C-alpha cells in the first residue's frame, strides 16, 4: 500500500511453491461469504503477471471474469498484479457491499481478504503467510497477530477471508468477555470518534452476546 503514489489500488505479490500442471488456473473471488452477493473481484484486477524463479516473465492470460491461466504453472514461482479498491471504483453492476470491500486512503485502509487475494487451483485449503507493506506511522488492527518478521500466519485462504484488517491512524481499546480478549480499533478522520468511549457504548451489546452464548466466550 502506497497511498501517496496511488490511493486507488493495491500492489500484490505472491511467492509460490512448485505448482503441478493441473494448478494452472489462478482464481479470484466470485462471491463473498455471509453476504451471498456477487463480487467478481476479477473486474478489479489489472497488470496480472507471472514469473519463473529467475524473474523471467511467463505467459498468463485472463480466461474468465475471475480466472487467469498460467501457461507454465510448474515453472511459475511468482505472481504480481494490481487490484483496485472497491469503495471508490465504479462498476456497472453488482456493487461491492462496503463492509466486505476494500478501501485505500491517504491515512487509512480497510482490507478484506477476498478483495485482494486469490489462489491457484487446488490451493484454497493450503496455509499461507501474509505480509503487509504500508506507510510508517500506521497501526494495524486485526484478530491476527504478526510474528517478529511481520508475517501473519493463516490456516488457508478462507482464514484470510474471515480476518479483515483495518490500518491507519487508529485508536485502540480492549476488554475481556468471558475467556475471550476483545479489541476494538477505530478510525476517525476528525478524531472525534475514539475507541475507548465507543467500547463503553458497546458493553451492553457485548454482555448480551456473552449471555446468548451461555455466559462463556472464547
């Protein structure tokens, strides 16, 4: 993410293990879980490129709205592409529901996994590491915890989809709910909305959720 250079799109680089011949299709999200809406994230992709282990370009072509075909999957070690943010990108149909979309502004960003990431055919259930590059001074707010090298470790693609990340000039507040640690991250352009009082307003809702789950949350 470099909003100073381009506040409308993300640059994605994927490093791959050796693929098999039947893993030649790179898939982007067609739908979003929980909303049952059409996303067709391939509409937001541009400059899709594949490379071998020496950085030599390999042919890759779009074969459907959400799929790219790798000409030599067994030689492909790196994929790069640009993907536009969904909040400010106009589409003729199937606009993206904002809560499961992506946004990139000069002082914050919202990331939902399905709006940025794809996967080679047959690798949806494989573990992955995710590292974000963003402006210094930004804070990342997520249920995910980065390791000492800045990588988030994800069980699979679906785990990435279920783990949105808010970044930017954020305030933060935390509490306990049963056995669960609850963290609230808040972005406010004017700084008038802060995480600490917002968490206070949410206590009744959190307590109701705890009661609904039988008094135990984890």
